[in-house]
């Protein structure tokens, strides 16, 4: 993903690869972007990260998080998981590939969009919303 970002953005961006539980590089930043990573943190880790991101952004800076999310209720979460398997199978996933996928997903610690937005607001973001959601995938943005 970083190679693709570098190819698209070149020197117009700074690229950081680090542990999400560690302090962020000194800001202030105009934008912080994450894709498919934060769902590996526990809930307290997510909330703490959102506070660190808020503090690292300059006024008007944005945080964009493209993320795996949980359904807003157990029933919907189950429905979304079933839909995910159905879609993977329709694309040709074998039993072995689906089993490998389930093993990887066992480490996910997804939270609902509503919970993400609550943590972002608690971190100090006045503007926070989900701009796109398709079952268990969402793009959440917040502006300092």
C-alpha cells in the first residue's frame, strides 16, 4: 500500500510505518490516513489512537480511516459476515481460502461505525462522519 501511495503522491506526502500503539511522529499534520489497520487494536487502543491523531493534526486537518467495522447489532453483524462469505465464494474462494480468511479475521477487533464516531468526538473532533459504508467496510472521516 505504501508503494502505491508513493507512486501516486511522490514527495508530496510523508510516509510513516510504525506501531499504531506508539506515539505518532511530531506534527502538526494536514492529514492522517489509515487503511485496514486500526481494527487490529482493542477498543481502548482505538480511542487512544484517535486522541493522538487529533492532537497531531493542525486546525482543519483531516483524519481518514478506511476500515473493517462491526455491524451495529449482533443480528446485522451476523448478516454481514454471511454476506461476506457468500460474496467471497461467488468470486471463487475455495474452502481452504475461506478457512485461511477466517483464521486471519479471528484476530480482528472490529467496532461499529457508531462506536468509531463516538470515540472520535470524545477525542475532540467536532466533525466526524461515515462517508461510505458497505456492510463491514467503512470510510470514516474526521476534521479537527
